[in-house]
């Protein structure tokens, strides 16, 4: 039971329009991460996301290593499209363009 009513969501798949493989790495406490997730949801894009601060131990280390491959500074949000295009931060115009909107 979560007595503080805190969202414990670690991440998941959000179904939508296929615009390629879209992965968003973020922090659950980051307003820019929440805005990026909302933008992707509002666009109706099929994507995955993970809140790195909700992970523990080896799982957290593995995901941070993934983020570092695309964004050596490991800042958030980091959005990766098709394993090729990396967008760091909430950059609505760049995200829309990369997804063909």
C-alpha cells in the first residue's frame, strides 16, 4: 500500500501510431520529462518510456548505460528514435519533425 499516494510507475509501452521505435528515458520528478511524455501521448505515437529514478540496482545500471550510449551526459529527458536520432530535453519542434508531424 502506497500511503503517500506517490506514482510508482517505472515505465511502460504506450500504444499508438507507428512512427518507428521511440524510447523516452526520463525521471519521474522532472517536469520536462513529463512534458515530453505528454507530447508523445498527445501526438498518438507508439512509444516506450522508463523513469530511471524508479529503477534499482542492476536494472538501473543497465538503463543508465543505455542512456549514456545516446547521451553521454545522461541528462533527461533523452528521447531516442529508431536507435539513431537522439533528442535531449523537451524540444517540441524537433520531436514533432523527427516523428513526421
